[in-house]
């Protein structure tokens, strides 16, 4: 019966039936070779530099791994080392403080900028470019430039404060002000790029919507509140998670500007991982810290996905 | 482009490129002349004093914000032109007393900029080849050749987008130290920067979406004429994909120019380091802020020029990445 069906299907293509099963199989394999050859470079680099390292990272977390020495299984010893290191808690505390302050200061800035620039008639292209400009600077340039501006003596910021009669702050040199200083700089550097995304969302609003609201007697503020704001809200959710995930991984700014100081007040998780790996050459502990960081970021992403699904369902 | 010409001529402060960008994101209803590029406020609202006052207040605040955004860059340039004494003066001078253009030459020589520029250039060429070619080949296969298991492979590629890059920092370093199967050490060679640059799930996604829109009949007729898949890829697909390849190239340039963390880790010998790592080292061991600022300014020029030339692509690309990705 199976034969009959297959003959029925193959009947119009006589050459293929004559080839027999092996021929068809061979042709099918041949048809697969070229597509897989095209995929091969990508498969190789993904396997070597992405898929395998993910597994390796988890494995090394449970090993004593020093260069030039064969790795040795140590169970949870690396994690014990981490949890008994007071700097680990400090680093997570600093990272959390950085992320929270960045949300508090920086999160709303691009939204407000986009809502304002969206209303601007004549200089809007100039404003957009001006606010985007700091986002073009390389991270190292921004960090060194602000390091100079934060100088308590000759730095620009304290000079401006003194110009208005203030006394100035120690900025990067005091444990209390160092993280807020980094956050202010990160907001300056990052707001423009995020603003552009919000602006794109706002530009997608059809003018007819505003016109209809105007005819219905809605004031300008009401139009912004009930038409513009709902348009950026879903984007804000995405930006929230991107910002949190980004700030938790902060490295370049504290590395360049403070080296984690003063007195470890600005050491972040990434900076600690860097120290364990490339100063103490203890890759096992560094991997364990990396694994914890990854799990935290994964948890945040899962919460985010769960929230977006609920928001979309409502 | 046509709408750019129809826009009311704005003041000369805005460069023509900026306007085109505005037209690009704001092009709709070209016939509604009084409300061109409007937001919530219509031209009728401006007859109300409260709206006019509020609008002016917003403009003034935005202008003040612009100063905050731009002034640090001007300050960088002014600092680069001051003498070694003047740069430390309290309170600082706004304009240099005498203009020390030689600071640029000094920074150029002290840091040995040509060497590090050349290093960055070498890194850029290899990274660009990897970050474009490898994803393009894969995207072509996934989009047009569709091998068995394509969906699973695609899932494997896209899953890496969920991984924060810093999370596999250490294991990737260890892989480069002792490449599996080959057992060679690629650290302190540019291969350590070039090869991982091929891992670009996002580029695969964008290229695949682009290739999907190229009609299959075009490729079929080439196949009937006896063209090989590689030839179709090189002579039909790539030339048609110029716009998306341009966007990806721009992003690759910016990423390589700005990259700091990864080269810092994998390139340990100083003469091989790219410009950003060299600048950080130069600045950290250098008290002469005027020369440091001169170097920073030089390092900032290429990305700024690049942005001014390609800003339509760049801004379009950002929104491409964050809204649709």
C-alpha cells in the first residue's frame, strides 16, 4: 500500500523514480551540502566563541583554574571564596547603587527630551544633533574628559559652582560622591541615544490623532498626556530593561576614572571580575562571579518578559 | 529627499544633513504647510498666549540643556590649546591666553599616534570582514537556501542575543588562550579580535530580513543560467544589499574605534594595542591635561566626522536596533 501511494506521488517525475531510493537520498544530501557550507563559518565562530564558552564558563566556575596549571575540580569552593570576600558584597552594593541612581536621575531624561523636542518646530534637527553628540564620543574619551572636569581644583564643574558662590564637591575623590558623579556622566553620555529611539516612536504618531483630539477640545497638555505618552510607554519598558542590564555591566568608566576607588567605593562587579581574572589570575573565582552576574541578568530579563506579556495581555 | 527641499528654510545653524535627517523622520503630510513636522501643538494653538509662553519656556530650557551637552566638548578643545601652566589655574580661564596649537603636535608625537592608528586600522579591516561576511553567508543560507534544520540553527544564533557580552568574557578569553581542537594560543594577536567579531547574531537577523525581500525568481533565473550559489551571492545578493551593508559597516567602524575593554584584555603588548587603549594608558600616566585633551580631541574627530556624514544611517540604525530588534 505504501508503495502504491509513493508511486502515485512520483508518477509525473519519471526520472526520479528511475534513480531509486539511493539516488534520491544522494540528491537530497547534495542539496544540503551547499546551504551548510554557507552556514559553516558562522557555525564555527558561534560554536567556538559563543556556545562553547557559555558551557566552559559554567564548568570553570567549579574548578581551580590558573594559567599553566591543569584545572582541578573544587566544587563550590570558588563561590565560598567569593562570598567570604567582603569586596564581593561591596561590588554588588555599588553596582546596585549605580543602577538605581542611573534609573532615578537618568531614566526620565531622554523621555522628557523626546517629548519636548517632538514639539519643537524650527530647531528640532539642531537640538536632536546637539543632544546626541555626547553619545558619539568613545567611552574612554568621555571618561578622561570628565575626570578632568571633576577635578576639585581646576576642574570645570567646581569652577562653575564657585562662580555661583558654591563651595564645590570632591566628586570622584570622596566615597560619598563618586557613584553619583559616575551616574551624572553616564546620563550625559547616554541620554541622546535613548532620546532618538523615543523620538522615532513619537514621529510614528499620525497627525490626524492630534487633530481629532484638538477638535474634541483637548488642551495641548492633554494631547501630550493621552496621545504622545502612550506611544512611548512600551518603548520605555524596553529601555528600562536595557538600561538596567547595561548599568549592571558597567566597567570602562570606573576602570578609567577611579580604578574602583576611593577605598573601593566605586568597585563594580565587572571590575571585581577583572581583578580576579587579570590581576590574581584566578579564573575559577572570576568565572564563578561571572556566572552569578549572568544569572542575575537572566532573572531580570525573565521578569521583564513576564511583565511585558502581562502588560500586552491587559 | 524631496521633502527636505519643501521644508521651510531654517536658520543657518543647522547643517543641510541635519535637515535631511529631520525630513526623514518627519516626512508626512507635506501638503499641510503650516503644521509641517508638528507634534501635539498645532498652528492654531499658537494664537493662545499660554501655549506661546510654554513653548518659549521649553525652547529656552532645551537651549540651556544644549549648552550642558556641547560645552564639555568645547572645553576639551579650549583645554587642548592652553599652556601647561594655564590649564591648572584656579579659577580657570575661559579662552586660552595664548593659543598653543603645538599641543596637538606634541600629543601626536608623544603618544605615537600613527602607530596606534595603524593598529586600529588593521583591527578594523579584519573585524569588518568577519562581522559582515560571516553573517551575510549565514543569512543567505537561512533566507534563500533553507537547509534542513534552518530554524533550529537560527534559534541557536538568536539565543546569543540574550547573553550579555560581559557574561562570557572570561571563558572567551580562556578559549583564545587554548583554542579547542587546535590547541593554539591566539592571545596578543589580532586574531583574538578578528575571529570573535564573526559572532554577530544581530547582523544575521538584519541581513536575513533584508534578503527575505529579494525576490526568489531573480535567483532562479540566475540558477537556470548556470550560476553557482557563491556567484549568485557575490554578484546578485551583495550588490542589492548595499544599503544594509552600509549601515552594518558604519556600526562596525564605530564599535571598533570605541572598543576598549576587549582589546585591553586580549592584547597585552603595548605596541600592538589599538588607539583607545593607548589613549587610556597615555592619559592615566600623564599630568599634562592640555596635551591629554589635544589627544582626546583628535580621537573624537573621526567619529564626529563619521556621524556628520552618515547620520541618517546611524539614527535610522539605532531605531532599527532598539525598536524592532
